[in-house]
C-alpha cells in the first residue's frame, strides 16, 4: 500500500482519505460504487417524504408526485429514503414501512397487484382473479405495516389504453382511501399529465420537480462535493463556472449522466496517474453523452 501523509489528502472528505491510500484497482472499485451527494433539492425531497411518513392517519392522506427527467436522481432519492426506514424482522412477520413498486411497462391492474404482492414477498398464484388479487394485496399491505407506498415509473400508466388509464387512476384513489397511507408517485413529466387528467387525484398529489441542472451555486456546491468524495490524491478543481458549463454540456444536465461522466473521469485519473479530474482526464473518460450514444447507435444501424 502506498503511503501518503494525511495532510497531502486534506482536499478529501474523511471517508475518502483512507481509500485514497489503497492501490489503483481497489480505488477503481470504490469509485464506481454508488455514492450519495446530498444536494439541496434532494434534501428537500427527503424532508418532504419524512413529513409524509410521520403524518397522522386521517381519512384523506396527502400524497407526493416526484417529477423530473429520466436519470435525474428520482430513484436515488427514493432508495435513500427507503434505507432510512428498512425492513424490520419481527417474531411472527416482517414489517415493510416503505414499500416501493414499479409500474409495469405494459400496465394492467392485475399486473400491478401482482407486483405489489411480489414486493411484499408473497407468492402469486397463477390465474388468480382480480378481486382476489386486490383483497390479498390490501390485506398484506396492512399486515406488513406499510406507511408509505412508492409507485416508480408512474408515467408507464400512459402506455395503456384510455380505459386502462382510467382504471389505474381509480386504483390509486382506491388504495389511498382504503389504506389511509400516503402514496408517492415517481416519474417523468408524463406522470404529472396522467395525474392532472383526474381532478380528484390532482388535488391529492402535491407535485415536486427535479429540473435539469443549471450553472448556479447549487451546481458548484454539488461539483465540490463530488471532487472531495472521489479518492484521488490530487485536488480536482471542479467548482468553477467554466468547468460547470463544460460538464453540463457533455452530460446534458441530468445528475445521473453527470455522475457517470465524473466517475469515468476519476477512473481515468487513477489509470493515467494524473490523480485528479481535469480536462485531460475528462477527455480520457470512457463516456459518451446521451446524444453521442444515440448518434453512435444510429450509425451502427445504417
């Protein structure tokens, strides 16, 4: 293991300093692991979710609709919140305070109930009638103590027929009324359009957006946090307006793409011996933005 004096790593967060002393391959593994950067909008979303979690039971519970472009941090926020309230094993049953389920890509009410049952760990019998699925799903959600139900990829509801869409919107209203727990919908702008098409649901779901990133103080703070979290032995000067514009141009403004770009640049920094994220390692990074990937794919199809 290489020895680096602690003061040489003063640009890093405490958690990254010991990792920075590891050999290159081990550091690369750590660099590519998921990391949580608590930027203000994410913290605001977590605080709102916690408020819903603690809401006293009443006949009409508040709901939240978390809306943003694809790959802009919605699922990461939900996962962070879910880990704050993990599954609890009791003497006779497991408790699942935060249950997250994905809207099927080819939605039907029966498939959604089956997904709910699977999320609770319950076996699903083939060819069960819809009424049986509904009764069992509601029973089990109560039994496992669900306090918040998260429905990810809610925009998939628009993939079905008009009659199916109406059925799903009625289902959301039914679950909220029957279980008396907050519902959290997660999806793109199309999810909001689906909810807005029903006056009663629109009044029940408070929208919260995660917009594309812009060059501002929040972005500069985010970049500084990234720079101090990667276990690189030299300082990465990311929190400048010029660098922020460059990174947004390449990543097209979503935090998921930005994370991929910076991660691959950090790997290049280790592999090249540069030990910092700069224009050279960003050029060496094994990363193409969404538009570049689309162009590459289209060329390969020709």
